[in-house]
């Protein structure tokens, strides 16, 4: 039997995109739950993996992505959940954390068979990532207060789809078993 990994999706962000104003209030609500999950995971030695857009900056690496976000207008949304020295980091270019990234290989190398997905956006990157995990036979848990959305109705539908169609476990953040 494998182990769990906590994955933060797209939290290293400048929030300079078309839907940012709709997204930011939900991010503010989700951050305290993410912080508690991060603290618990780190204390228990659970791998923490950041999978983040590169925002079209093909010469960037995770340090540059982080510094740009911390220097941006919404650094208060980034600093509480920023990677520490033990965090792993995968850069993605599309919605799914698996699409043309080394994540599947990484998970196999560290013997992970269950991922806890948190971050943003529930009805986009979280949903597509959960589907890609499911088709790879990786179990998925979604701490529902630790995912942020643009449209609440679509987020609720996405959570129901992940639970019903992908056998994802949707649970309160404080109930997640790491």
C-alpha cells in the first residue's frame, strides 16, 4: 500500500487574470484550511507537492514563479501557503496537474497512491486533475473548504461529479486523514 501526498494546485499566483476578482473571495476563505492541512502534512512527513501554472513564462522555474507572485498585488494570498525547503514543485502549462508533467512518475517514485487536492479552481484545474488521477488509479480526496472557486454553482457540481463519477472522497478539511 502506498501513501498520501498533499497537492496544492495553482496557489502561487499573481491574480492578474480575467476571473481574479470573482476568485479572490473564495481563495481568502480557503487559505486558512490549506494552511492547517500544510501544517499537519509537514508535521507528519507527508509529501507536499505544489503543481503550478507557469503563466506562459517558459524560461521560468519555481523560484521565479514564487518571487513574482510574492511581489504581486495579492502576495497576502501567496505567503501563507508558500513552499518550504522540503516541498516538491511541478510546473504545468494546462489545467490538469498530470497533463504533460512528470507528476505521475514523481508519485510512483515516492510511492503515493492517494492525493489530497487543494487549491484552485474547483470547477477547472481541481476537476480535471481529479479526473486524470482517477484514470491513473490514484485515489483522490478533496477537502471541500480548501478548494477555491470562481462560480459556486459550478464548484458544487464539480464536487458532486468528482465524488460520483471519480469516486473521490469529498470531506471537511479538518477531517482529512493524512
